[in-house]
C-alpha cells in the first residue's frame, strides 16, 4: 500500500489524483491533503477518505475546516502548516499539485523528509530546479513527473542509457490561439483563453497554454528532470494532444508515448511506476476516427514566450525564477482583466531584461528573485 499526500487536493490534478486512488484502494491510500481556500471540498475529501491530517494555507479556511471536522482531523494552517503536516505524517509519496512558486518550500521540505515526489507543480522546478534536483540527489529521493509531456519522456527513457539519447521533442497543443493571426492577439479575451482545445485544467495553466508560456516552463522543467542542455530540447506542435512527447535517440530513431488526453494516466503512472494498472473508463485511441496526426513548428514571433523561456533557461541562475514569477503575476492580472493578453509577453520580457542574474544556489536567492519580479510587474501594472 503506497501512502500518498496530496498538496493541492482541491484542484484539477488533486481531484483526479483522488479518483485514481479511489479506483485502486488495494494499492494506494491518501494519508493527508493540503489546499488553499476550498475548505468545504477538503472536508468532503477528509470524510470520504478518512483522512486524519490536513492543511489549508489560507488561515480563515483552516479555521473553518478545523471547526467543521472537530477531533476527526487535525488541520494545520498557513504556508508553514504544509511543513507541519509533513512533520506529522510520513508519506511514501507527495503529489505536488498546488499551483505556482508556492510549491518550492513544501517540495524541498518533503525531499528533506525523504519522501518521493510525484511532481505536477512545474513552477517549482522552473524557479528552483538546481536546489530541488540537488536536494533529491543528496537524499536519494525519486522525482517522478506527472506533467503529461514529462511523463511521456520518462516512459520513453525507461531502460535507456543517457549516452543513447540525442534530444527531447516536447509536444504542444498550440493552445486556443494557434491559428489566429498575430494582428488579433491584443484583442484576445480571458474567456477565449479559458477554453483549451484538448485539456480541462486549472485557470493559471490554461492561460499559460494560451500564451505558450506553459511550453516554455516545460522546456525548463525537462532540462532539470532529464539533465539535457537546452539546444537538445525541441518543441513540436501536435494539435490533437495524442502524442504526449517523444525522445530522439542517437541512431535517429524516435520513441513516442501516445494516449487520449486524460491526466489520470500520467498521475496514476507516477503512483504505480514501474507497474501499470488499468485506468477505469479511460478512452482508448480510435485509430479509425483519428486517421491522422498533425505536426507544426512553433511560431516565435506570435509566441515570444518560447524564446524568452529558452533565454532564461540558458542564462540559468535566478533568471528562470524571475520568468516564472513575472508570468504568474501577469497571468493573474490578465485573469482580473487589468491587462491585455499581449501585455503578459511584454511584462515578462521586461522583467527578464531588467533582472541582474544571481546564482540560484540558495532558497533565499530564489525567493529574493521571485519577490523582485513580482514587485517589478506590480510597478508596471
Ligand atoms: N491541470 C492539469 O491538467 C495539469 C496541471 N499541471 C500543473 O499542476 C499544478 C496544479 O494545476 P491545476 O490542478 O490545474 O491547478 P488548480 O488551479 O486547479 O488547483 C490548484 C490547487 O492548488 C491550491 N493552491 C492555490 N494556491 C495555493 C497556495 N498559495 N498555497 C497552497 N495551495 C495553493 C488550490 O487550493 P484551493 O482550490 O483550495 O484554493 C488547488 O488545490 C500546476 O503547477 C500546473 O502547472 C501540470 C500538468 C497538467
Ligand atoms: C496536460 C498537460 O500536461 C498540460 O501541460 C498540457 O500540455 C497543456 O497543453 P499545451 O500543450 O497547450 O500547453
Ligand atoms: Mn504539460
């Protein structure tokens, strides 16, 4: 029985993870949950899964949840509460499915505690990749990717040696605006961004897909997870989201992982690896209906997010943390309808240009870069 702690249990990934656990109760159990504000949903999860420890990072939500649960469940509060949760409960694996750089400290703490990580929270690896990978190495902790592209690459690499790998081909849907002319980009609305062509996800990542910053973040995530330089990581548009990513080997052959877009597959594989179990109700690819798969090259003029992410990734140090934090702030300003779609690109580019890069070898340096970038973007709003 693998005991799993879920950070971000009330979100898109967190809820799907709970459904995976419920479908395989002989193999998996949930030992603790953490969320931010949605305490009523957390209360339902606690009752359904008989959970005895939880955390709400919003203090009012934590107080409300504790009041609701009484002695049935101990509820920790605040960002520090997530660390207290990990002092109280030793899980076999922690699913990091909270959104944003708020994931950095709990991920590092889980690693310090020797708990394996199922990593959905890509922002943590973008901002603090060097720290996280070094800590995991020092502690002998496994980081198993949940992000669909990285889960695909992880599967393609099974049994292969590093020297056999030529490059990684990360697929992208292209998002909802892939076919739209650049001249219309400044008019793109929030509502038009929140309808993703192939996936149902939380709001922040859905906007990231629309700007293609998601793919930029994923390139940096892949660099850290698979130890490859940026000139050996390529992005390929695959609009059907059937090919989840590919690996090209030194003999020029390519392995790909395919499946219908359903996040329960990579979530479950991260839990069950190296075993595979059925995913209940998962749709198989219908080859008769599918008939063809399309591929396109990304357009850096329309989506400057990609060259910006490569620039930040190659420069390294604190620049990826700045790219990530500036993007988070710009996305939430766009969602509040305070800025236009194209301002997301220009705000992130300005922050990346203005930042004086420092080594990202301490948590304090990463947090300072994150703080600086958020303040920089706020000043420009
Ligand atoms: N959704 C998807 O299919 C995919 C998501 N990912 C990545 O997984 C992560 C989660 O995405 P997704 O599930 O879509 O996001 P959601 O917005 O659906 O869920 C976010 C979760 O994080 C919690 N949360 C929000 N802010 C904080 C905070 N400051 N501290 C602690 N917890 C917080 C939320 O709590 P509450 O709701 O209670 O406020 C919620 O449980 C992201 O990093 C995303 O990039 C990667 C691949 C695919
Ligand atoms: C499901 C998943 O892993 C997302 O990161 C997805 O890839 C987003 O779609 P885009 O390819 O449009 O960014
Ligand atoms: Mn992805």
